[in-house]
C-alpha cells in the first residue's frame, strides 16, 4: 500500500460497506434455456447495435513472450520461462545524531536470460526526497526534503565505475576508459558496462552510499521515515538492481511515489549497526540473538511458540543496553532472508516488544513480533490476533505462508508491507498481511499493474474480515457499484501503467478489481473464483506473472473462455447498464401463465441475464424451468448465459413459465453483481 494512494484501505472498506447488501448469489450457473434475442441491426444504419469483442487483446510484448516459449496460453510459466536472481550482502550503520544511514553492499546478479547485458539499471528511490525530484504529488510541510541517496563508490567485477563521466560525444565511446554511471541523482539510474554480462553469466557489483532518513511529523509518510531521532522506519533505502524480464527487458519506470514494487528475488544477508539498547525489527530471521539480546529477552522469545498468548518480550521499564539488549555502545544485528524480493527494517530506543504465534496450515507455528511505542498500545492491542487470523486464513485460501516469521512495527508509516515485515498497527494489519502473497510471493509488476496485488488484496480482505467475524462474506453490490464510476473521463483502463493513472489511481488500483471479481463470482460461483485464484497463486509463487498469465490461468482453471470478460474489465472502462425494458402480460396482476420480460443492456460490457422471479406463495403446483434455481418455495433465480448477447443485440426477451403459479415481480441482477448506473430500473413492476 502506498502512502500517496488517493483512496486508502480503510476508506475503501467504508465505501464497500455502503455498497453491499446481504444476499446469496448462486454458486453454479443453471443450464441455459431458450429466449428471444432482439434484432442486432439498427434500422437507420444497418449496423450491429453492439459489437462484442470476445478475445483478449495481445500486445507485442506478450506475443513475443509466447513466441519465445517463456509464457503461453496455459497461464503457467512455460518451458522456457526464466528470471534473474539477485543476492545482496549489506552492511549499514545508523547515526541518530545526523539521521544518516551509511551503507556498503555487494550484489551478485545472475543473468539467467539468453541476452547479454551491456547496462545495469538501479533503483535509487531515496532520491524522491531530494529537492526538485519528480513526484506524482508534491510533498507537504510534514515530510522533510533531504539530499537524497548519495552514491560514493561503484565497482563492477573489480572495475571502478566513473560516477561523474564527461558528457557523451559523437563517435566517442563512453565506456572506453571503463564503466560509467548515469542518473545517480534520479530515482532510476544505472551503469554502462565496459564488458557486458554474458547470457547465463553473472556479475558482482559493489556500491557504497549514504542517505538521510526523512523526518515525518504527523500522518503517513512516504513508505517509512523517522520520528525525531528516536524511531526510524527504513524502506526503499538501498540501491537495488531493477528487474530484467522476458517481457520488456529492463524495468525503467521511474519511482514517482505512487507505483510500488517490482523486484528481483534473491537472498539478503544484512548487518545493521545501531546504538546499544535500540531494538530492531526487519525482514528475515535474526542470526545473532546471543550477541545483541539480553539473556532475559532471549529466554522470553524461546517461549513464544508455546501458545496463542501475546507475551511481553521487552516491557517499557526494561529498555536500554544491558536490559533489553546486550551491553555495549553499539550493536550489529544480522538478518538473513532467502527467496524474498525486498528488505526493510525499523529501529527505536523506545520500542516495547511483544510476540505471539500463528499456526500455518501444513507448516506449524511461527512467531509474530510487534514492536511499538508504549503510547501506541491502543493501535497495536488487537494487531496480534488480526495478524494471526490473516496469516492462517490466507494460508488456507491461497497457499501456506512460506516464511519463518513476521514482524509489525510502529512509526509514522502505518500502512506498508515488505517480506516478513509490516509497517502497520491493527487498522491495516489484515490488508498488509495479504500483501505477503501479492506482491511479496507472487511478484507482479506493480509499477504497471497495481490491481494485481492491491486490487486482489482488497477482494480477499472482504473474505478475511467476514471470516474473522464468523460471518459469510458479502460480495453482492460490489460489482454493481462500478456502474456509477464507468464513464468518468478521469478513469483509465486497469491495463494502463500506474504512473499514468492520475486522479483515479486509487480506484483503478484498489477498488475496481473487487468489482470485477464480484461479477466473476456471479458467473462461475464465488468458490470457483477462490479455487482458481489459489491455483494462479501457487503456479506463480516466487515468479513474475503478467496480466495475461492471470487471465489465461483463470480461463483454464474455470474451464471457460472468459476472454470477453477480461477484455471489458481490464482493457476498457465500459459497464453493463442493464434494465428491464418491458414485461407482459400478467406480471404483478395475479394472473398465471407465460410471461415475457424484455431485458436491455445499454452499456458496451455484456453480462448474463439473471432474473429473480417472485411467485405467488400459494396456488397451482410449480412447473420448473430448466434454467432456474429455486431459492425457496416461491422464489426462482432464472439465468441466461452471456452468449445471448454475442449476436450484437441490445435486447433479450426472457420467456418465463412456471405453470399455474402467478408471477408477482421480476428483478434483474438481484445480487447486484453487474455494473449498473441506475439499478432502479431493474424491477418489474416499476
């Protein structure tokens, strides 16, 4: 979750709460029956009224990947799939007197592609805090401007990189005298190599840098920050190699403050030098507790997995060197994490420490750590139970949580996620835990397609929240709500890169995917959606799926060609806008016999015709229609497949016949799953 998102998580939940009503959609579509489709030609022009696109648009990028055999229409990684591996060894020192972190890292880049690399691109995200940096939104007075990330040394395979090369001149090789750097004052920089990294080869890159952690006075920061000189949340903090993949090559989107993660998987071995008495939480597992923690702290930690109780590890009156931590003016905390795509940490001399456990299905218990300021206990009081439930719930829904632990930390940022590490209290804990699956395990390109983790996350948050309350999940109404957004000129399609989504970034990234999946559940059944999403998650764990991989995976898992569905939701901003145009005869008149209901769709997006038919409670025996499901003795759900619109018509006549039982009323889209601007015209009688 981004600190600059237009619609934050809690606001999204509040919005969804106003849009849903408790109802229960059918879990499987009944067999279709006959109806009458209107003419597909207009009298004036002779044109088809609505041309339904029924394929998935394929860009040059994804076509090339299919041709190369790295991806295919199965939606799974194909036979020639590859991705880079990047390992980091980092040594960093925090000086609270200046709030500067000084670091040295060694990067091992394994080029698993078939392409030699003459350049290496680097993410230098801390440069967004520098004066004059390009940003989606300007900083307010509450976020400090800093000098940014200052790189002082780069060495590639033993060759020193020229950090300030002369301007390029025609006919003169920039790298004749060795590798040169570029863009070191931007969020995206890099190195021009004198000797390319060969295909299937590797390179070792050493970088020295330093940067000041910005002060954040109140509210959420821009992914971390500090409170005075006593608490530091540190993220996006080290130079990292951008992704080079089979789709676009190097990921060269700048970091502008909105779009978040797209990182390489690898191993991190990180040593953090902080003042004695300061507690540290981080991605990874602490490797040297015996040298940084006091015997009492270590003993309490050894008991965390014994029960679901939340245990105090360090109380407010136990802080300091020689009490919470080992004695010494400074201590070096070493953390190691493998198969992760980022590393973040936090430290404070004022943290108290609590811990509990979560029991992962198929794996057993893991520790859940909470580091927070004593005055913020109210925000963290429920965080342990929420995090435990989320880890266990999403492990069952999607795939088992694979990491050894998880840590939540207090600070100016209370809504961000990293592998094994959350900057969150109770309010956003469920949402941030779900990010451990997307994008921390299933590492989509969030700089382009944020809906593939934020949007999926918002959807499963609805399921988790309901399960935590021991209630059924309510997905009704979410799909319909998009009808009131569609048509706004500020909205871009979900397939647009996140950096270019402007005012509707929050909705497009967070809010639209739950609406899409709500509608999908009305077509194939909600439980089928959950099963298919689990299969997608398992297939792409620790890999980089594209939206096309998701679409093809869902089609294959669900056993349906839903290409029309993905086209309209992802590549357009169209809606259904259904209505009952007319009905005759008998409906609402207490007269039995066949009736005809004319359904109209005014939008470009097609949808199945789903009718709730309310019958008289008593009367002659019912004659069941083959495409109906009885919800009770007098309520039938009648469904016609989306195919009835594929000839281009805008009207469809449903022939309803339940024998001698009169029809009292008919409601179109009774579970409110299909995007509709005006649902008031979905009832008959009006």
